[in-house]
C-alpha cells in the first residue's frame, strides 16, 4: 500500500518537474537610479492606468516556452523615478479623467507590444527584449497635444551561469533603462511637445507678470522656464 | 579522502596545463609625456554597448579597472555600474557619447557637468570589442553505469579577443591616446575517465595586457 502511494507521489513529482521545465513565471524586480536632469518647469500629471500597472505578458505560441512576465510594476517604478526628476512637479493619476486644469500636461503611457528572443532561438548566449509604447500627452484641459510611438530594447550581457528568469529580468531592466533614457533625452524633442513648450514660454518674454500668474505660483518652475528661454 | 585527492589533482593539472595565449598590443599616444594625475582624480573604464551584434563584456571592464587600481601607483578607478548609475541616463547605450567632441554637451549642461565634477572624473577610458570562440572540434562522451562513471574523448576550441581602448580627457575634451589588443589561444580538454581542461585564458590575457599598457599612460602624483 505504502509502495503504491510512493509510486503515485513520484509520478506526480515527475509530471510537475516536466511541466515546470517548459514554463517560466517572472515578476520583474527592478531598481532604477534617479536621472541627472534639469527639471522642465511644468506640472505634469502621469496616468498609471490599471492596464499599465498590471501588464503581464503571456506567451501563447505552443513552440515557445510558456513565459508569464509581469512588467507593470517595474514600469511604474521607472516612471515615478524618472518623472520626479524630469519635471518641476509631477502628479500621479489613475485615469485620464482625473485630468485637471491645474496640470500643465498629462502623460498617458501604454504598453502596446512586448517581444523577446531566447538563446535557443538566436543561438547566442543572450536574451533580448523589445517593448513598444504608445505615449499620449494632453493639456490640463484634455486637449491632445502629442501622440507618438516609443520603443525600448534590452539584452542580457550574458546568460552564462544565470537562471532563465534572472537573464530575462536583466534584459527587461536594461530595456526599461533604455526607455528612461529615451524619455529624459527625447521628451522635449517630440515636435508637438517642443512646440507646446515654446508657446508656454512665449508670453514670458512679452510680459513676465502675466506668466507668473499663469504658472500657479511655482517659483522653481518659473526659474527653469526663464533660464531655458534665455538659452534658446 | 580519495575524492579530495582526485579534486586536488584536477585543480593542479588545470593550473599546470593552462593553455597558451598570444597577445599583440598596438598603441598610439597624442603626447610622449605621461598624463599627470592626482591621486584623488577619478578614472572610469566603460564598455561600449551600442552594437546589437555584440557587447563588451562587463567582466573585462571590471578586470581592466582592477589592473589599473592595483599597486602603489594605482589609479582611483570608479566602477562602471556606479558611474553609469550616477550619470543616468547619459551613459546608456542610446545616449553615451561616441566621439570625444560629444562631451561638449555634458560640459555645457550644468546638471551633468556638476555631477561629473562632484565625482571628480578626469579621464574616461572606453573599451570596445569582445572575446569569441572562433573554432571548435573533437568530442567527449561520458557515461554512468552501476560500476561507475567516466568520460572519454578529446575536445579543442579556439578563442580570439579583439579590443580597442581609447582614453578621453573629460575636462579638455580631447583624446589622449588609444590602443588595440588582439589575443588568441587554443584550449584543450582531453578526457580519460575524468576530463582535464587545459584552458587558454584569452580574455584574461587581453585584460592584463591592456590594463598594464593603459596604466603606463598615467603618472600618479600625491
């Protein structure tokens, strides 16, 4: 009787092991440094939608390993880190409807696509990750200012002596750092955003008092905009 | 006890039969004089990561940094990850300066320049390249039976390292010199019951050669 139970238990263990051999579950664990960036003198709302926060990629193709990767939380960590330093003020919003006239702009980021390649597919030692985003920027009154696509890329320096989860985690962290780099170095270069910022600065050269009233009394923001205006 | 003796023999044989590597270093300096560097001035060694085809191994970068740090004339070297995090995101693959003149944008930006000054970074050494296996042949078969386990066969593989290093003077925005290191070696693995690896440490050889040569660019002062 005892032997019969042991055989059943062994079979159960073997089947669990066999199944776990082709499925990987990962919630990305990431820490990001604060960016070195001169804050843009505006109040920016950032929408952390449930869709973004809970974004999980699930592999559906039969021929590939059954990856289940939670990347939403890591995105929120990155955005909070980056936007805190990138803008004079940043506020978290849960939905676009929380938009208000107190905010200069509102950024609504969404993940539109996630792709990866594993060493088995590329015959190299590395994992690679591509993530595509849709970025929308609205005014505080809800008018669309800009709508553009961004992409991020990351790869593990080497998957040697790493578990598959660790290697994938590292590739995703590098992709997210790449996203942060794109945002910090490229946000003000998006033509529509650039044009909006120029318009925002324009009244200040004609009448600084009027601009002070419009800037919600934010002295830091005012100083930054003044300085940027002088540089331009 | 027997196993311990066997393990010791394997380690001893590995050390004794380390494969040979050959290393060639070419260098070019803009000045014959060595660069005078204060002991508190920081040097960073960074790997190029902008190519999707390959990337300079972090292990090599850290190895070169360690060679530069070593000894009484060792330089004050900041680790790559610490530096890249402190200057995030300006030394990411997407944003890192590719030419020495690109440093101008850092000197012009008070926030970035302020951070560089706080870290007292004077020289940036970029290393670009990789070590790869270029050829391999032979086969080793292992089997386990009730009587015991063992391997039999012979394997060999060639590795080549190809690196280029360039030294930037951050404050004066100029290249102080550059060097290239080419190393190659063949590793062997004969197996008669136990496999005996005779490894050619190609990357390590390139690291030590480059590190020593780069160190000779500098003259440390108290």
